[in-house]
C-alpha cells in the first residue's frame, strides 16, 4: 500500500470520504451538519452523527466490503443460520432456521424458544438491550452456545454452534393450493433481493405456471429488500403482459444528481404469468425492494396486504467502496407510475394476521397464509382480521407511524 492509500485509509481519511460522498450524493444533503471530521473515531460514528434522522434513522450505513459482496452476489453471510423474533418482553423465538447451517444441524426449528445465549438468560439480554450483540462477531470459527426449548416440551436442549458461511435460500417455499369453490393459488416465500434471486424466482414461477396457478400469494414477511433490478424482474413475472413496458418505478435524486434520475419499466420475463391480483404477506420486516414491488404493481392490479404494515422505506442507496468498507447512503426516492412513494410510515395492511410461529411457512393453517387464502376464497378479510386492521389503523393514527426503533437492517437480520 502506497503512502497516499495509507493516508486515505486512516480514520480521518475514511471519515473524510464519508463526508465528501454524503455532501455529493445524499438525498438530504442540505440537512447535513458539518462537524469537524477529526472528532470521530470511525466513519460509522460520523454517519450516525450527521444522518437526517427525521427520515433516515438507519437506512444509510457502512458495511464490511467482503460481507456485503458475499450477501449480494451469493446470498451468504457468516453466522450460525437462524433469525429470531421477540414475541414478548421476555421471550425470543426462532422465525427461521436456514438449511445446511450449524443451527439446522443442531436440530433447531422455527418456533423454538431460545432460553439462553452464551450462558446469558434471554430475558436478561432483552431487558439490557444486549440481544443484538450477544451472538458475537461475524467471523468464521466464533462459537455460540445456545439452550432452547421446543414448543410443547418442558425440557431444554443445548448445543454449541460454530459460525461459518451460511447460504440463505432466496425462495424457500413454492406451493400450489386447491381451494374449494375457488382458484388454484400459488404461494412463494421470498427472502431477499440478491443476484441468485432471479434464477430462483424464474424456477418458482415455472413451477406455478406448470401447476396452473391462477392467483398468487407472495410471502415477503422477512424480506428487507436488496437489488431494485430483482424487484423489477419479480414485478414483471407477476404482471406479465398487462404491465410489460409500463413504469415500474421512477427514481428521483437530489438537485446535484439530476442526471441520475431514471425510469425503470416492467419487463416480461420468459416465465411471467400475469396474475390479475396479488395478495402479499408482510410485516414490519418487509422493506425497501419488497415495498417497491407492492407499490409498483398497485397502479396496474389489485394488491392486498395480509399480516402487518410494512416497514416504510421508499428510498434507495448506491454502494461506494473505500478501503475495506462500503458506504450505502440514501441517494434517491422511488415512486410508482402514479407518482406515489411517500410511505415512510409503511404501506398499511388490509387484513391483519399474526406471524404464526407455531406453524411452518407454507402451511395453510399458518395464520397469515390462512388469512390470505381466506381472502382469495371470499374477496373479504375475515371478521377478526378486519377488526384487527381497524384497531391497528386507529392506533397508528393516535401515536403516529415513525420509524421502528431498531431500524430496518436489524429487523431483518440473521445470525
């Protein structure tokens, strides 16, 4: 490494890079304060200090370059292969266990109750706020000790798991259901918008087309987004001929970057089906590209949301590499063909339903999928879902719909 490179990768050099990039590309650059770069211990600390918090509580971030590349190119991360959901003030359950991972090999399953992590009781970790760091660094070879309990069992199980590269299957479940007095319904559980997603989605829609699926339930409940090009592809698979060459999303940048403004149009991939309506299962963990698919399709076909209101991220980022890191600053706002895109409070749910951890994903008895199938049979939310949706809307009207406290990247994280 030459002297210039060494200087640019000093702490001050990295902070200066973040500062200069934000001043040029950041969507809200006019709102940035300008503190002395020498006063910060890291580029992450500088970003936290200057970000435009009324709308960017956690969207802009700095990532390890190698980890970021592995995620977007291979759908991989370093970990033990699970994701969790806090279900009460003292309770943490598994929402997913990824196949061929240390967690799967140890026998952990969706719905299991985590009791302790590295010798610390889960209620204590939740109360202290340490739950996000207790799994340790994202390095191969780090050992994580867990105890857990299977639903319906009283005895605990225990194992020590060693972190390694884990591949997240982008499409985990593809199924077709025959409804009495109704259409054949296709179901796709879709986890993330990364490069391998295109081939996985093509395979899933080929299966649906061969099986004669007439309606679609797209499960985005844990999908925090990713590549907008994959969202564009998925929208085309769903819309088919009806959306071909129509505006999927229009991107708007700050006044320094007007030349980057662009329109992405729906395409018609070879495996496109062309559904006439869509039911999407969402939660507060459904963000970014997931919301772009929903928002982009709404001008062209009815889209019904089942589950919970989405996270609320109508903006996107570009990646800027420096030293061993990548800066992802909010650079543009995305709007659909009708100019709609201001959903910072999330896209509201139509039929409220629980993320039912007692049943497997893709099980028609699981609460959210069951509600989606019921809607497709009748054209209406069930009475309980209607009441829950009204109560949810009333509660948000009273207390507001600001960003969830933990931020979108933490909501959809995996360990």
